[in-house]
């Protein structure tokens, strides 16, 4: 069966695959049932293609996280591209009698997910001080890590993450990912790749920026010599 997407969308899918694989890809003769792994995509590369597609489409990952499924076939990828990159479809008006309870439940689920998948700098500081089994992961470049980072954090640039790079990591700890701050999504990309590989992950809200704003110390050749601790107001 052929997925009902137009040629421009299929061309974009081919471009994403070529970028991920680093070589030309001819999708024309391939059926929609073609598994992506037969094209050379492992799970992390597939996630990378998915994230890039969603970013280009301006998709709010938080809004659609519960409905997104990692594609496994070419048809799955076409369907996602058609959904977010194709022409918008006219949707019927929602039934207001059922919309409000559904929206309320969605809102509760959203807030619960924030606490389940995010951590702030005060809670991270307390967890580290208590000796909890967690690993802080800096998903920025090695150069940014060397300049300044959270003490004890390990450098795992999100662009370099692969199955081989993660092979030596224990799956027991909770991994807390961070980047520069709210203007950077490297922590999200790192979290996605770690979670895809089966690790337990939380994202540090505010990143290094808010870690420093809260007065916690940093390390690196550009780190200040002194920091002033500010207690969390919550």
C-alpha cells in the first residue's frame, strides 16, 4: 500500500535520511513496508531523523509526546512527514461537552509528566548531596564542557551519541541531562537519545544558566572562583 503523501514530502524524507546516513538514498523503488534498519538506520539515527523532522515542522514535542511513536518503516516516516510537513487538514469542531474534561485530564497529565521527566537545580543539588545514584550529563560540545560545567558532570555531546558510545554506561543510575539553558535544546536531544537506548532520564530545567543563577558552583577554565548559594524559594 502506498502512503498518501505528496512528492515534496517524500523528497524531504529522502533528504533527512541522506543527512543521517551521509550518502544518497533512492526511495522511489522501495515499498512503504521497508524497515528503516535495512536502510542502515539504527534506533538512535532514527530518533535523530524524527527529532530533526519535528523541529523543522515547528512541532511542540511536549504537546505531541503522548501520540508520537518512533517510526520503524518507511511508511511510518512518510506518515509522520505527511502529518507535520504536509498541507494542514480541516478538522471538525470539537464537541464542547466532552472537550473540557479531556482538556483537564490532558493538563493534569502534562504537569505530572513535567515532574516525572524534569528536575530543577535545587532538587538536583539536594539529590547529589544525598548521594543518590544519578549521573549528570552535559549534552553540549566538548569545548563548552571544558569551559564550564556542573561539578561531577560527564561530557556526552548529543551529536556524538551512538550505541557504541553508550555501551559502557550502567543502566542503574538516573541520568540528568543539561545544556546552556532555556535557549538551547541539547539537553532534550540528549535525553531523547538516552531514553531511546533504555536509560532512565530527567532533564534539568534551566540548564547551566539556572544552575548558576541559583548560586551553585561550576568547574572549568572559565568558571568563576566563587559562587553565592541562594536557597530555593519553593
